[in-house]
């Protein structure tokens, strides 16, 4: 085959792959109804990446491969917005909504009721997206309102932002359109991101908005690609291009074109309905998994918007009505130290109780010693405390004006406040730890985690009971909970027969547990609920995981070296293996994951290492083929490796293979292994 022929084939295949990937992206993000598994999506993506890498000239600006990020920039260029990105005038209560309505009517000189479209004001970062001929050509921040920073590669990594627009029904795609919206992060994603940063000793983000802004303004878009960013659209810059005459219609069209809109938008309502909406959304806010700081009320009709016009700062046809702050000022009465299940010592500010957004707050986590120093929080300080939904309240900052010299510096104790053993702070770690494995605080924390909802889900085994069980010595290790019976439990304070029976029943039920939940419950460092699912999807049994090599674990998509090492370390400790064995003896049944995709195919269970340059395909493509056939590819040669595939100019892996007695094969032999025998 001549080069051009190969190139043409690659080009044709790439086009098919791009279409397919755009289609499945839509199914996932727009219709919330995926047709293929994430693994299959990744496989198609990998194939396209391999093609575009091998034939750079076939790359396309709208390729879904830009979702994974691209080469880092030196700096951001600036771009002028076609229409300025204005801010909004603020109101704070229903009186302000009425006043706004009256002002609008006065300027328009009308007594007809005005219709409004109302939207939650999502607390994130404003972004403008420009599409030319249906292709996303630029993404920019608000900047000073007139010029923003060009962050195109970064916005392309956000899955819910369409890279190409598909015309639907009778909607024609305009040659040009600039869509405006808010990039944000859910509370759960924000917490998970900060937890990872805490584990890695990195500075924490103060709130989801800062986390979104920080993630979006990365010169290296591959970092942005790893951040869980989302977007909602709330309008367009140029309102004349969609050939509609109201904001409500614009939102409808944008939704139809596949843009993510907030589900709580309401269109064409009266001012009284706006007031009802404001109150309802303020209530709803407590249950939402993302932060909103108010609602935005917009005059719906474009002709009226035009007549109302804008000031240099904000349009006269819209207002942001803000909710009561989720931040309040209070005094730090003390700083105490809690010991968690990992042995980490967490300084906690004991606050003068204060109501924040309707919830009384009396404690706030200070995370670790460095955070206390950075924020310079002292006992006696007046501080700003913030609560966000169900996130643990946090001290935002000290208000220095209230310092009078009586404030006391915090000192991390040198001994564990629970078991008095000496604490340590490891190099490269932000946490100070009690390393006494027998520390009752760790046992309590582990028990609570083990019985929590995401793990064994043992109803009734809450904090008070765990405290009692550990303090009375009835439970000295995790597995002891499987030894509890009604008579033993009845020795506890205020434990009636019925409660004891219920608890024993709940423990009995918890004994049958899917592998992922059991893994999560073990509380292995860096293994949260999601990671546990990844592990359980790869290994069918706990024994298979316990026997896996670090490289093998690391080969799982989304699993990094730190987690792989933590898993390896956990299963290399004999006492951990003994605990699991004891639990099984006591009746624990670890169930295979429902929906576990049994790996099948010719290469099932075989492990490969690739080295050198292959002639008919890239290593990525070879990896895809091996995995599709049920095999796996790892980075380094171990005793578990079945084959090392050697291409041209192979590296030292050949030598390692020889030493470890692993078969070395060439590319042709690999193709032979991959070939489906005829008639099968
Ligand atoms: S409309 C000219 N709608 O709030 C109209 N803004 O203070 C400009 N925001 O920079 C914005 N949700 O970042 C609008 N539904 C919404 C919004 C919203 C959040 C943010 C946006 C803007 C700021 C205005």
C-alpha cells in the first residue's frame, strides 16, 4: 500500500470515528442515555488518537480527541468579545424584585404586565463560546467584560460543551453564534478534588467557584481535562442571529442544539410568579449539589430588552436577586484536634455558634497544620465561616481588625490526643498522624466507615454506638462486629432487646456485600467509592486484587501510581489479609460485582508488555487490540507478564524478559495471537 493510500484509509476511518464519538457524546450528555459503555467510548477515542498521532495531517479542529487536552500554552491570548459580557445589577429581596418590575414598566411606559424568564444564578465562572459554521472555534473568559482570555483548548475538555452543532428538526445552524454560560463544579466533585489535594499535600481550593476558575485557567489543558467541570448556558451575546424574538426561545433552541441548560429555568412568567420562584429556589438551594447564589430575572422579549438598553456596566432588562449569604462572622473559642480513621490529626475550630443560611454551625474543619498557619487562625480570633450545602463548614479567613493581642497561636500536639502515642509528620505529607494501629480513634473511624452507606450499609451502627462498643472493649477490631450477638449488645447502656435484635439483623444483612462496597469499606488510602468500583470492575474477586502487581493495577484507566501503590501496600500487610480472612470465616460473603464485565476473548487473562517501534500499528493501537481481545498491557515486565512484544529497536525490556523467563515475541506473532481462528 502506498503512503497516500494508507493515509486516505486513516482519514476515512478518522472521520467515521469522529462522527461516532460526537454522536455518543451527545447521547451521554444531552440525552443522558448512553448507548455504549465508557470503556467502549474510550477504546474508540484511543483509536482516533492513535490515527491522528500517526497521521498529524488528518487532524481536525472539531475532533473529539481535543477532549483530553492538548499541548500546553506559554500564556493566554486575549480576545475581544463580539458583544461585551456585562455584569448584573443586584437585588436582595422580594421588594427589590417589585421595584425592578416597576422600573421596567416606567421606562417602557407601559401598564401591560411584563413577562420574565428566570434562572438560578449558578456560582461559577462566566465563559463565552463562539461557533462558526457549527464548529466551536473559541472559548473565552469574561475578563474585563470587553476582552477575555482565550481558553479554547480548556473549554474543549468539558464534556457537556458541544464541539460541533448538529442541526435538529427545523433549526438551521447559524454561521456564527456566541453562547454565554457558566462553568462550575458540583459540591461532591469539589470535595473529592480537595480530598485528593489534601492527600497530596497541595493547597486546597476555598470553594467550588475558585476550583472551577483555577481549573479553567490552566495553561496545560490536560490538567483541565482531569477536573470535573460542568457548564450551563444562559444566553447568547448577539441576540439577532437565531432569528427569534425572545430569550425563552433562544434557550429552547440552544437546548435543542445540544447545549446544557439548567433544569430549573422558568420562562414567560409574571412578576408575582417571579417572587414565588425566588422563594422556591432559595429552598431548593439547600438540596442542590452545586452552589447558586441567587436567581437572575430577565425581561423575556428582545424588542423590550432593546428598548430598555444597558448602562456601561449592566443591562436594564435583567437583575440578579441574591440569596442570604452562606458566610457569617463568628468567634473561634478553641481549636481542638480530632483523630480520624487514617490516624490523621485534624485541627477543628470550635466556634461561637452561629446560624448560616438557617443552619447552626459550631465547628469548622481547619484540615491540617499548614492550613492553620496559612490562614493564621488563632484561638480568640473573629473569623468568616462558610457553609455550602452539606459540605463541612470552613473557616474562610480571619478578620484582622478584631485582633487585640489576646489571641493564642495554635500548636499541633506532639502526642495523639486519644492514645497519647507520639505523632509523626511524614516528609511530603500535609497530615500529622498517629501511627499506633491500635489507637481507638482509628478503630472507631474505621468501624463507622465500614458500616457507612457506601460500604456495608449497616443500619443503626452510628457514632454513639461505635463509641460505646470501642470504649467498653466489646469491639477491639473491625471483624469483631461480626461476633456481636443480642446478649452481648444488651450489656450496653440503653440497649433494649428490640434494638439489639435489629442491629444484629442489620449486621447479618451487611455480611453479603458486593466487592466494590467491601473494598470501599476497607478504607484503603486513596480508594474512594469510585476507585473501588474501578477495581471491582477489573478484578472479579478480592483474591485476584490481593495478588495483583502494582503495574497491573496501575494499568486500569483512571488509576494512578499513588493509588496503585496504596492498594498494593494494603494487601501486602499480612494483618490486613488476616482481617479479611477472619471476616470471611465469620460469614462475610463478598459478592462479584453485578454487571461485572467478564473479560472474554482470545487473550483473556494474558498480560503483555510492548517495546520498540511496531511497523503496522502504533503501540496505542496494539494496546487497544490486545485489550479488545481480553488481554492487558502493562508498562513493565514482571513475573506475571506472559509476552513481551518486541518491535524495532526494543529497549531494556527484552533483557528483563529473558531474566524473568518471559517469552519474547515479534509483531507477526502478536498478530497471529490476535487473529480469530476461522469458523469461531
Ligand atoms: S446573565 C448581560 N444569567 O452572573 C447578562 N448571568 O453578574 C449577563 N451568572 O458574569 C449575565 N448565572 O457569570 C446571567 N443565569 C444567569 C447566570 C449568570 C450566573 C453569572 C455570570 C455573570 C454574572 C453577572
